[in-house]
């Protein structure tokens, strides 16, 4: 509705549309017609990384101590955030990120060829 051309188009559609709620008044009766808009998303590459294991054996007291539980939470949060930032950096530098480049690689090297990825 914020784009002028689309706003005019939607208002025209609303005026032309059959009013199904003609016996109702107020805000419910004055709703604009909204057409669903879908755009398919091309399949991307899936990036994942298992971070370092966090040992929790023998740390049962941290369930009862709020400060120690918060420290454990911050440790887990830090590890997850570092893994995500690493993967985001690698994703930006990935030459085979797009489906087109992956398809071209398989055309050149055969369907069974594994598309290269980055080293950990």
C-alpha cells in the first residue's frame, strides 16, 4: 500500500470486487482486497558447523546458582555466535554459493562429482 502504483491498483481491485460483506458495516466491511504475492526462492547451500563440545558433567550446582548458570549460558552463547559469524564469512567467500555455479560445476565434472567446500 506504500507504493503509489500498487496502491492505486489495489484500490481499483477493491472497488471492482464483489462485496461479500454487504450487510456488515464498519471497519470489517471496508477492508481492501489483498492479492497474495509469492516469489520462489532458489535453493541455496546449507552451511553448518558443530562447535566445540561444552562439558556439563559435574556442573549440576549451576542449575541452582543463578550466577553460575548465567556464566554457562554466556559460554554457550559465545560459542554459537562465533560459529555463526565464521559460517557467514565463509558463505560470502563461497564460489559455489549460487545454484547456477553448482550446476555448472556438476556439468563440467559429472553428476556424481562432489562440489568443493571450504576447509575448516
